[in-house]
């Protein structure tokens, strides 16, 4: 049987990730998947292991030389159940075999984020690792991302539930060897924003003043006891299923840090989305307020200052991000002005 392979990016030729060619070879993938994913295929009774039959391969996301996301349509032949069609999401990252990512997702799954938790907050089911392909796999979750639902009538209730999901993550006790502090956040801004202006120009002066204001803001926020945080938490990282279950995804940057960073980052993305998609940075302000209040109610009033600070710093980071995408460049100037207003000084023409 011919198994279709859809690779619109031509990833098989990436010299930095040589295992991608094998990950797109149906025969090789079938050989690795066939009886190598017992969590999916089952192992009942012990002398018989189910089989996973490959149906299709698709490349869905790709950053050359760094990472690639693939989807594998399979059918399971379990010894204890009827055949089931499943789509697996596979991730390949340069010089990263995948075991650590799989262990992290498994730890979260076991810490109260399984697919049937009573609170309706989950992570995708971890399926397995294929070391020879530097590939790890999870079950695909159906449903839109929260980005597509924020402006709808259920937006305020949705962000309150997402605040609860973030708080649950922070309380899960899943630790990391990596650490991210306010100093790290400020360093990233210092590295990226100066590239946007020519030396000696008025724009350089504006950015320098903005970065000084960011430093003062960050210095006013005390470092809390670190917890496990997502660190890249924004609306695209939350899938909402038809049954209204929330799935948190993409824990590539999971680390120890300030829980306020996750909510602040989410709020900053809502503001940027409001400006770019709706023409008004305040268009979804009621969603931002609802999310902040729910998170503070769960985590304590002492977290509010960090949430608000990280929301502003996220918006500052979006000044640089806006220059990387042609469709976002028209908003760079407005983002700069908005950040100046938030940090207490307006642009002087």
C-alpha cells in the first residue's frame, strides 16, 4: 500500500537534523512504530503485543536547522480492543533526542493532567520515543486554540479557566533543572531591541529610554520562590476541545521561574492580538482583567505586581517580534508608543 508523505517544506534535506529523512520514510517509520509503541498498541496478554500501522505522514511546522513537527496517521491493532484511528504529533529538535521532553510530558500526565481529570484540564497523552529518529510522540488533541475563541462571547469565562489551568501547572510540583529569572527576561530585551535602530538616531534614544524603564520595572519586582512554569504561555498553547476540556501544549521552555510570568505573558499576547486583529489594544481588556483577577484570587494578591510587570515586558518584546513578520511590521510603531505609555513616558516628536 502506498503511504502518502506531505512535506511542503522539503525538510528531508536539512543537514542540521539528519534524522528527518528517515522520519519521512514510510518503511522506516513503520518498522519503528510497528511494535515499538506499546503504550499505544497495548500489551495484553504479555505474550502478544499490538501493532501500529502507518497510514500517512505530514510535516506541519518547521524551523530550518532547529525543530520540526510532524503528524503521523496510524491505526492501532490492539489485542484487547477494536482497531482505532489515531493521529500522533511527533517532534524532532536539533541535538535533542527527545527523552527529556517525553519524560516531562509524562510527569505532567501523572501529576493530574491526564485526559480524564475531573477538572477538565489536561496535557496531550505522551506515547513514546523513537531514539533512532530523535523523535518523540504524543497523541494529537482535536479542537481550536484559545486564540480563535478569545473574542467570542465566552471569552471572559474561557480566560478564567485558563488562569486556573496555569495555577494548576504551578502547583503540580513538576520541577526542572532550568531556571528563568527577571534578570533573564530583561537580558533578552537588551539583546533584541537595540537591533531595531541605527546608532545616533532618535529611534535609538527612544529604545534606550524604554529599556531603562524596563530595568526599573523589573527591579521593583521581588523574586518569588520558583515553581515549574510553562514560560511560553499564550493563547496558541491552549487547545479547547469540543467537550470544553483544556489541553496545555508545547512545554519546550518549561523551567523554574515566577508564576506571574506565565499569566503576564498571556496578557501581553492578548493586548498585541487586540491591536493587530481588532485595531484597538483595549478591545479585549475585559478578558485581560478577568484572567488577572482569577489568577490573583488563586495565587494571592502578592502575585499581581509580577503579573502586570511581565505583561508590560511581554509587550515590549513584541516590538522586536513585530519586525520579524511582514504582516506585523505595520504595528511596530504603535507597539513602541503603547509600551512608552505603559512605562510612564510618552514619545516626544
